[in-house]
């Protein structure tokens, strides 16, 4: 499990992180939490403490446990996503807020089609005068089934074959595809899993994502000086490097073990 922490507030993390003083000084983003191999009661405890946003790496893990978690949770999918799992993810996860791991046009297209299908089902249901509750989770706000879905383009900023994500020089093309061809999706930022680097104040992988954001925003007329929408967010940094990520301008960090402890894979 990991918490996705945003710059807007420190919230949940401020009293759970051992490094809470450093986090406060860094103006860490507000908490979102991402999780894996933890039982729903861990989610419930975090939710009761004020944590609303949680992330998951595996579709089946999320689908299998989401019904046992508090209904107000906002889910962020952060793992590699096969296009054939997009329909399941969109259709069976109430409160799906964002998919951060869009790394190819095929995945974006599959998500877009799944959201369109959900919207059409919601329209038919509403047309029959029936409540749409329980069908097709809301996207950006975990509400109405007709909502669009927030997504991020994942960029492989370290060049490691073990990491998912499009190449930095492919990010503009993919972002443009999402913006122009996937009308049911809303591009809200870029995500990366950088190479482990505990030595640098500003790890190269994070600097790459900063540069790529500038290129994407310029191409899409977004952000500072652009007229096409708000600045793109940056989801980068995990338990071992979240402070460096904040220094580099992260708007969300994905922290798991620093809050929930080491993963227990034997319980998966």
C-alpha cells in the first residue's frame, strides 16, 4: 500500500511519517494512499484518520478488495495496465479517480472505450428513470457514472527495461493522442518510477520528468502561459525518495512502506 500525497495539504502523513518534520518543511502534497498486499482494515484505519486517496498496482487485487473498503475512498491505479483489463478496472471499481499508468495509445484507447461504455450504460439507466447507484463508478470525484476519467501518462525516465512507461521522446505524442482522440479521458499529469537514488538532492529521473512536462505543456498549450488548461501534475517519488521528489516539484508522491510498513507478500 502506498499513500499518494499531494501538495495541497499534509494531512494523514503528517503524524504517521517518522520524518514528519522534514515533510512539513517541504510542504508535502496531500495524502493519497497506494496499497498492495494489505488487508482492507488497513485502508479503513487510514481512511478513519483522514486519508481519502489510495492507489493500487494490480487490477484483480483492487477489484477483489474494493467492496470491503470504505465507500468514500478515491482509488488511483498506479500499476502496469494491460488493455484487456481496462473494462474491468473502469466498470468494477467504485470511486476510480485516476489511472496514472497510461504508457501507450492502446491502453488509452481501451480506457476511453470503457468509460464511453460506462457513460452509455448510465444514460440508458437514467433514461429508464432508475437510479444509477452501484453501476459504473464515478471517475474524477468517485460519483456519477457519466464522468470522464482522469489519467496520467507514465514516462520511463530512467531507461530501465524493468520499468513501465513510454520513452521521454514519445510522451508528447502520447499526451496529444489522449487529449485529442480520447474524449472520455482527462489528461491531468505525468507519472514516473525513477531509478533508486538516495544520493542526489535532485535525481536525474525527476529532472527528466520536469523537462518532459515542459515539452508536453508547450505542445498542448497547457500550463504557464498556455491557454489550454491547468498545469500538468507530476506524480513521482516513493518511500525512499519522496523528499527529493518534493524538492523537484512533485505534486503527488506515492508512499507505502514509510507509512504502512514493509509489504507482507505471504498474505497476498
